C-alpha cells in the first residue's frame, strides 16, 4: 500500500495530522488551552514601560520594515500583535507611545491598533493621532526617522519586532551609544539577527517571533500549533537520543527505522 | 593612557563613516591593479564536487542543471564557479541539460556562459541545450522531475524538443547522472524534489552568504558538494588548473576582509576604553 | 588605454549614480534605482509570457490539446486581483498555487529537513581515528540537542532545560557570526567586481 | 452563497490538492492517478507564470497615480521613467526577442550594473554597522563578534597564506558550532513547515488566503 522507504514518513505525517486534530478537539470540547513559558523579551517590555513611566519618557514601537507586498506577511502580523501589547501597557501606565509605520498602508492599521489599546484600558480619550506617524517608505529614510525620534524625544524604550532588513542596525544604532534606552528587537530572517544581538538588550530570534505572537494573542489555534510542534520536537529529540545510544553500541536500529 | 590619546581614538570611531568608505575603496584599488595571486586552501565541499565530476562523470553522461542565478550576483559570485564547473563538464564530454528557475537565468546562460566555454566538438541540441525559464520554483522542479515532456515543449530559442536529439534520451529525473542547482537561496528545493524523492546525487553552486546553510546538508551527505561563491570558484580553478577571475580576485578580497576585521578590533578596543573611563 | 565601448560607459555611469546615495540621497541615485526596478519587472513579465507560450503553443496548435485552455483561463482570473469588486475571484487560482507549493514542500520536508539531519547526527556517535575528530563529534551532538531544546516553549527554561537552552543560544551566536562574515564576503566580492569593471575594463589601469 | 465562494472554496481547494499530492507521493497507486498529478502540476506551473505579471500590475498601480499626484517635477519624471523603461523592455523583448543584440544591450548595460550595485553597496553599510554597533556588551554579542572576527580574518588569504594554522579556527567554527546550530534550526523549521501543511489540510489556517483580494 505504502511505497517502500516512505512508510515511517507516512506514519509521521499522519500522526502530526492526528495530534493537531485531537488537540483542537480537546480545546473545543474540554476547553484545554496550552500554557507557553515566559519569554524574556516580552517580560522586558513590561519592565521597560514601567521604567518609562518613572522617567516620564515616551516609548517607540514599530512592526518593522516590510517590503511593498509584504504588509500582510506573517512577521508583520506578529509585529502588529507586539505593537498592540506595548500600546496597552503604555495606556495602562500613562506613558505616551509613539508608533511609526514604514509603509503607507500600515498607518491606518497602526492607528486602529493604538486606539483600540487605549480604549481597552479605559483611557480612550488619552489617545491622540500625532503619536502614530508614517515616516517614509524608503527604508533608509525610515530608519533615520526612527533614530531621530528615539534621540530627540529621548524614548525610554525602542521596541521593533517584525520583518527587518539591513537597516536594522540603523534602527537600533544610535541608542546603544547613548545607552539609556532599553531596546527590544525581533525578526525571523537569520541574516538580520546579528544586527539585533549587538544592539538590543532583548532579542526575539527566528521562531520566537511567532511564539511571542501566540503568547500575546492567547489565540487557541496558535497555542495548539506551538504545543503540537513542541511535541514533535520532543519526538525528534527522543529519536536522536535513542539513535545515539543504539548506534554507539553498533546497531543501526533508528537509522533503518527512519529509512523504512 | 593619557587623556588626549583616548579622545584621539574616540574621535577616530565617531568620525563620519564616509571617510571609512573611502579607506575601503582605496584598500581595494591597489590589489585590483596589481593582483599578487596568493595560494588558497581548497575546502572539502569544493574538492568533493571536483572529485565526483572527475571520477564519476564519463562520456555522454547526462547532467541536469537547474539555473537559479540573478544577474546581480553573476560577476563575482557565480561566474568563477559556473565557468570552471561547466568547462569541466564539457571537458568530460557530458551532456548538459540547462533549465532555468529564475527569469534572468536563461539570458545569463545564453549570453555569458556559452560564449565563454571552449565547447570542442560539442554542439547545440546534441551535447548541450538551453530549455529556458519555467515559473513556479519548486513546483517546476517537481513537475520536471516527474515527467519532462509534461513541462518542456520547446527550448529557449523556440525549436520544438523533438528536433533536439538529446531531449529524446531523457523522460524523467532518473535518466540524469548528476543534478546541480545554481542558486542564491537555500538548498531545500532541489534536495526535497530530487535527493529525497528520487535519491539522485545533487551538487550546488551557491553564493558566499549561503555557506552557513549549506554546510549541515553537506555534512549529512545529502549533497555531493557545493562550490561557494567567489571563494569556491577560485578553489575550483586551482583544482582544474586554469586560473581565471576567481583566483585573481581572492587576494583583493584579503584587504577588504583585513579592513573589516580591524574595524571590529577598533570599535571593541574603544568600547573597553570608554567603559574604563566611565568606571573611574 | 581607456575603452571606447559605449556599453561600459553606461554601466559605469549607472554604478556611480547608484553609489551617490553614500554621499546623500539624490535624484541620480533614485533614477538608477527606478531603472533597475522597471527593467527587472519588465524582464520578468517577458519571460513569464515566453514560459506560457512555450508550454502551451505547440500542444494547442499542433496537437489540439484544448484542455490546456483551463489553466490559461484560471491564469487570467488571477489578474482580477486588481479589479476591486471582483478581486476575490483571484483567490481560486491562487489557492491552487498555494496548495501545490505547500504540498510538495511538506512531503519532502519530513525526510530532507527532519530525518536526514537526525540520521546525520546519530552517525557522529563513533570514535574517530583523530582525537580532535571525536571531540568535534561530541561537541556537535551536544550542541545540536541543546539548540533544538532552545526551541521548546512549553516548559520554563530552568534547571537542565535552562542550561541546555543557554548552550543552544550561545551556539547559535557562533552560527550567526559565521553567517554574518560570509555575507560580508558576498558583498565585498560584488564591490570588487564593480571596481574591476571601472578600473580595468573601462580605464585600462590593470 | 457568496461566503462559501469567497472563503470556503479556496480553503477546500487547498485541502483537496494537499490530499491528492500526499497520496500520490506516499502510496502505490495506478499510473493513471500519477499522470493526472503530472497534468495538475503542469497546469499550476502555467498559473504561476500569470502570477508573475501581478508584479507589473502592482508597479503600475503604485507609480502611475504618482505621476499626476506628486508635486515636484523630479518625482513626476522618475515615476514616468519607471513605467516607460518597463514598457520599452517588454516591447523590445517582444519585437526582437530576448536573444537579440538590442535586448542584450539593455540586459547587460542597464539591468546588470545596478543589480550588482544593490549588493556591493552593502559592503559599505556592513562596515558602518560594525563600526557603530559591533561592541561586546554581553556574553552573547561577545561570542558573535569573536566568531565573525575569526571567520572574516580567516577568509583573507593574505593572513592564512602566512599563518597556516589560522584558517583551522575558521573551519572549526564553520564545521562544528555552525553545523549543530543550523541542524537544530533546520529540524525546528522542518516541523514548522509540516504544521503549515497540517493547518491548511484541516482548514485552520484562515490568514493564508484571506490576504489576497481582501
């Protein structure tokens, strides 16, 4: 029935489908919602906004620098979830939030998110439109604009999570020299992560960006995906460790198993 | 460290970056005009690629090349490796089936690769062919691997494939000896559609930036080897023994990399001096 | 001696126009950038058109396979994306593309990205002739497990998971440094090519 | 009715294609099904070609209004030039063909220099980034900077030609920490790709098709 050499692969695929289906059934019927561990960068955001409240300085937040057709791309949507979270924290602590957009079509989305955040915290009237700005759709000009805002308005925190490219080191560059701004950055593109590691205090790398989104939205579908993926990472680790033990004792048990 | 020495160093780093850009240009000019040609160590992936072609490819063996080049990377990232490798294929008398996965690739093959190669007795339609561009990326690869006639009807110049003798000899992926992907993106596409699906021997010609991603797939022997950008091309030229643009360029890359490394040292030494001053 | 080839002069001119952004953003730089964008998209459309013609012309006209009219019509439906009222129609053909591209990626990912990497790490559990080789194998085995454990999100990173996650994170830092250096090689090689074009081919200094 | 067509149908199509491709790849089936899948794949390669033209539509949709709307003359000219050069490329390609000398002139002398300049200018920005931000502030950035330094200086033949053992540091970083870190991420990404497919199969993933034409 199944082609030789692909039996275990088929079983692996069927178990992923079955696991996900079972978990979403558990969620619908039994209200099971997986719990994700604390993510350092997200806790740091609360700490940063608290500090901003003490110092009375604003906080800058942005969903990254997506390209023309990438405004609806996964990383930008994760960045918008982080923007919404930071806006709510700022509204709760009475800290002015400056949200900047690097694409014209992102501006109305950002205005909506920040307004909703203020309303959800019951301070709807404190929201003003100047704090949500579209700087430029040229990424170098946008990065220069953000740098200017962080310096001129002496922001206590600079939080940018989303699609980032080579200009990431300019977005976070100046503040490291001054050193009094908490910087939190996140992107999935592995080439840009080095720029964030050397400039930011907390970094969301690769998959963490999407897990942070699930953590913030508490959306059951995303939480179940994280839970199911964790199960299969543990299965892979199990296969690896069993394979190492048996192989060091001379038997190809796991290797032959995976290749059947 | 007396005070004026520190602010001299401090001023050095906070100097307008455009002066550093000028220094980089000057550092590259000298070796370009007078290349020294220093020896370089041949790395394992390039050596394995060369040994595979040298030992396994015989007369009239069929090599499938999925070209995914963009013209931006052609001058130094692809040119040394591609010219050296394709010349080696022609010397071994292999049949080259070249199909393109990016829009710029057929023009590069037609205008930049074929004219540069000594083809000897090989001629078009019998020993090498240009099948043109097919969209869909991995989808085109998997469709072509499953059944060539379902995808390819005519070549890049418009001649129907039944007028090309060499196209009659292949029907799907199993008819090829060695499959190569020339690309700036990760290797998963070709490995998923040819190595995992058909168990074919895969080789890559990639750009320098992709070295980190290709190494685990090379270490797991899913690919035979890969020629990595300018550095890989220069190594392949030393192996095939006809030095070209690759070798001439590697020592100019030296000054660029020494400059980069000195910058890293400079900015960190300054950082520690700053920290020590603030501590006092 | 300085070359007379008009093509080389145009290339050098466009390169210098693009590099003028290093000094400051100006009209010449944006002219060269817009030239690139325009030609690249035009070339893409041209090759896409040739691809459709080459796949469809002979079967339709010579062999009369009229079934191929279906993908052509579906393809034209993709273009409804820019008609505001009917743009939802484009979702039907796009879902065909989305479905197939995901399907062939998923079916291959199991072996290529999961099994083969596990098998390759298992094969390292062997005593190499050279002690350095064995030492490296042990390091690779441990750090692969640690890096994978870093991406576990359901248990707090404390105790043994905390240690292995930190080792995994530091290993990733070494990987990011290596990747960053190789991307610099890529950029310097391109800069080198452009300077060679201007200095040697154009000005004949070489 | 329109909700079924707008949202349900695309998700249904995706699930069907996933099931068909998986069964054809994993199970032993009569060749008629395998021929049908080849036919389906051929069709979708043709579809993908039509999708590329969207890029041109998008470009015209963004830049055409700018010609009339923008105030400065330079903006008007630039946007007009963008659309003009795109049309010229297409027209010359259609009339003379992409193998003609006219077309090669455009390809070699207008497209390739700026395409390479996009990458070569990054060499300067890399140096600027290193100068401004590459400081060993904590353990993680220290490991990253040491690794970058060893690999970059290991790539300079001027150093490795005179200090033979030096390149071994670079090869060690490439073959040990780089391979194991990448392996961990490849397995994690592989599982991620797997679950993207699973979510589409169970029609959980709403966002992937909603984006188009919303």
